């Protein structure tokens, strides 16, 4: 039963990865059912039952998410080209759909994005990507490495996790203005200073960082210079992009660390996310590594 469920989830994950890789291609029901190796007569029901939204809706949201990020981060690409890449035959149709979803025109969003409607619009997409089974890790997935110190620019998030998305977009906006955008290929880091879901939600705490050895000038966003200390670390690479590293962190703390004979160092667990230098990076191209500092 467990093996059958795992195989089922692998096939569904294959569909999501195919969508990520082929947003400019044909992503109709026939194509995606073949990718999943499911009957096209049942695939759309299976997809909705697994992810909570239809195949068409998922593809539409994935394309619109890429388009919105291209608007925000790539000023060299025209609104017309972005609209065509999102599957719209004309810029006017794209503009109407964009305004309906984000309460801003594409040109207004490009100049000054309002991220609150953006996060609300893509909630179903993010939820769908988190619906598959928890990944099972083994000791072979963990390596011990001597990690060099990393000078970084830091934006602190303190307070309820529900507001983290807004902080992340503020962080991205500052990085873009400082020519330090993670979307250009720089490594970004998240230092987890609290549990994912603390007993008191207001105690949630995380640092958002981007690697840089430049001075960080005084700024209204509260960015400041800092260092992620070097030293020995247990490193666990997470397959693909994810908004939830808790299963990996739990494995390192609960399973790997007691059996390893190692002892954790006095610095929080953190992750490094590396991207290819292009405006919008499909989830399968992100490299996410979790670091547990060791003595």
C-alpha cells in the first residue's frame, strides 16, 4: 500500500515538474495525462482530488505567477511579450485578467507591486505544491562539510509567519534596487531562529539574507550587514523548490543528529537557495540546501 501511494505521488510530482519546465508549451489534459501515465478520462479528477484545483487552473496560475515576476524583476521584457508567454493572445486580455487578480494593471505592478493581493491570488498554487507526501530522508542524504563564513545583508522578520510573504517581497525589492537580487544568480539564505509554528505565533523569527561583501548603507527597509559563521555543518539537499523545510529540519534534529555522534553548534539551522541567473526560475531548477551547524 505504501509503495503504491509513493508511486502515485511520484507520478503526480512528475506532472508538476513538467509544467514548471514547459510553461511555454502545450499543457493540455492529453499531454499531462500522458506525463502522469494516467487515463485522460480520469486524470483531471485525480489531479483535482490530489491538489484541490483543476489542471487548467493550476497551469493558468503557474503561468501568471511567472508573468507577474517577470514584470517585477525584468524591466527589459515588454508587457506584450510577457502576456504572450502567459498564454494570452492579446495584451488587453492579459491586462484585464491581471487587474482582476491583483487589483493593479501590469504597468502599475511593474512600477510598484502591491504584494498582498499577489500572495492571496497564489495561495491555491502554493497549497497544491505542498500537498504531496513527505519526503523520506536517509543518512546517505546528509554530508558533513566545512562551510566558509559568508558575509550577507540581512532583513529580520519578527512576528507572525502569516506576514512573512510581505517581508520576503520587501527583501526582494531591496535586493533588486541594490543590484543584489537572488534572481540574478546570487545565493540567498534563511536563518530559522524559531520553530515553524511556535506556540505563540508572534514569536516566529527568521532572518532573510543575501550574500554580499559590499557595505550596507543605512536604508528605510532596515537591512543591515552581517555574517553567517563558517564551520562544520551537516548538509541536507532538498529535492526541488519548497515552501516547507520542516520535514528536512525534523529529520536532521530528530533522526540524524542522535545517531551521528555529532553535537549541534550554537547557531540556528539555516538554508541556502541558489538559482540560475534568469528572471523566473522553475521550481525544479532551484537548489535548496539545509545546514545544521556542528561543533
